[in-house]
């Protein structure tokens, strides 16, 4: 019995299954565990930021949108979901020949069909929604807190402006409003 015959046959890794695992569990690194096994160090880096993001979302639900720790942690969930969807898109769009050469050496090329394509479409929709929502929420709360932290005059845009310039500005804007009302 030769050494090659004693070795177990390599596990076949499906491109379609990898794509859908990345769609549903990519934020937790499940697609990497499927491809590389439980000893993959990169796979074990996924659950922590995803869990922190989930904690942030839960804090926002419990304490309201003004919770700063929840605001800081919740974008992590959106980013981890987006990266999982990006991995699903990359895996799903890899040509079948290249996929089998990298992941399934020695096996015949298997044509995946529509399963991987539908996974890519789902990943694109979910990933775009997660990423844009995270960015929009984070930027909105940042600017709201900047306005709250500013003194009363700064919120109106008048901090540090000499009073003579303010009166000129007010006079000019009142003249514009008189002119605009006479035109209508």
C-alpha cells in the first residue's frame, strides 16, 4: 500500500455552497472555515467584530440612538456583513475552471450554473444595504454630536464673526427678501 493510497481523498469544495455560506455566515467567517478548516486563523478573527457590532445594535435598541458606545460599535456589524458579502461575490464570480484548479485539484471541473449567480445577486443587495446604512448612520450621528457640542453661536454659524459684519449680513439678507417678494 503506497502513501498516496492511504491518504484520504481531498474534500470537494463547492463554489455554490461557498457563496451561500458567505451570504448567510460570512460575517462570522463560516465560509473560511468551510474552505480552510477550523484551524484557519483568519476565520477566527471574524466573530469578535461581528459580536461587538451586535452588542452595539442591541445597545442602540435598549438605550436609544444617543448612546455613544452603541454608535461606535454598530458600524462594525455593517462592515462585517459587507465584507462577508464581498467574499460571496468574489467566490461566486470566480470562473469554474479557476475555482476547481485552486480548491479542488485533481477533480474534474464542475459547472456551477445559476446557484452561485443568485448568491452573488443576494450578496450584492445585502452588502450594499449594510454598507450604506452603516456609513449613513455613523456620519449622521457624528455631525449631530458636533452640533450639540458646539456653543450656541457656533450652531448658527456666527461664532467669531464681528458684530459689524453680522449687521451687514443681516441687512443684505433683508434687502434680498424685499427684492424677492417684489418680484413675485
